[in-house]
C-alpha cells in the first residue's frame, strides 16, 4: 500500500528535492574532502621543508584543512537530510 505522502505532487516534490539534496550534498562533501586534503598536504609540506621552525604554521594549516573538511561533510549530510524531508 502506498503512503499518501509519497504519491502525486508531493511524491514528485520529494523525488526532486531528494535528488537535488543528494547532488548538492555530494558536491559539498567532495569539495570539503579535496580542500581538507590540500590543507593537510600544504601543512605537511611546510613542516617538512622548514622543520621545527615551521611546524606551528604547518600544523595550523593542517588543522584548518581538517576543520573545513569536517564542516563541509556536516553541511553535505544536512543538505541530503533536508532533501529527504528529515529534520
């Protein structure tokens, strides 16, 4: 038996918002992952090239990259859940 909330115009709206939510959420997570990896890579490079003198800067850039990645992943998950009409 079909649930009445998944038929007609409402069902179509749910399908569209779910598809858009999954797309936008996936793009946000991918961008966050790339940015996070790049930030950690630059941080590691600075630390490796400068040794202990550059370690604080390298560590800060790595942590910043990880923070951006985590934030984008959370945003992407939230967009996907909103597209599924979940709170």
